[in-house]
């Protein structure tokens, strides 16, 4: 999952809909979108930066609101 998160944050994929983990050896697949979105939000929070615009819709869809950090604008 680390590679997928890094690639998403680097802009390798634009406007993702879902992330699915597939294990062909064990013959299973799992939607890991929520885990990925939470981790993207967590990393952006730690860096005190906004989620990139091309990932915003994905993170909003799958990450709980309590993890999202809203920036305050200084006037």
C-alpha cells in the first residue's frame, strides 16, 4: 500500500475512484479505499498541508470528517 500512497501523493493518478488490493495467490480482493484515504489525510495533516486538489474528492468520500484538518486563513 505504501507505493500506492506515494504514487497518489506524487500525482501519478488523478481523481481516483477506488483502491482495491488483490492477492492472486490467496484468491481474494479487498476495497482499501478508506485505509488509503485516511493515510493520505493523516500525512497531509502531519505536514500541515492541504490534500492535493486531485485527491480531495477521493479523501472526502472515504476519510471520516473528524480526521480532516481545516486550514485557517489569516487576514
